[in-house]
C-alpha cells in the first residue's frame, strides 16, 4: 500500500541535523509537528523530509531520555492500520472515581 507524497512540500521549519547509523549525518527539514501528553509520558510527532524522502518520527520523551522510531511515508498507511487493529484489542480505560457530593 503506497502513499502518494508530494515532492514539492514547503519547508516550514529550520533545517535540523540528526545523526544516522555509522556516524552519517543527514539534513532533515521538519514539515509538521505536534506533541501530546498521556499520563506522565510526552510524545512528539514530526514529519521530516530529507534526500531520502519523507518520514514520521515518533519520540517518547521521559526526562532527559528520548526514544524514537522513524516510519517511512511509504509505510504510514500500514503502520496506522496495524496500530488501529492492536488498539481496538486494548481494554477500555478505567473511569476516574467520582468525587463525593
């Protein structure tokens, strides 16, 4: 399942340099980003473009630590389908206790 990605996306943020494997460095242009907080965890979502194409980086920030995964744009549809399928199997979140009147 391929996702069409525009080749003429505008650059919306300054160029950032991130390190790749084996000491390589690639220039990434951040095209879009958002952050959410779930309980005590913060997640950052970034749509990045570089010479290799577009990727989505999802980072979990916990204090000074950061863990990230990169999903190529060509795999986003499959990634979202799989995440949705797995999420539907999760139990419903517990409702917070009601405060006495």
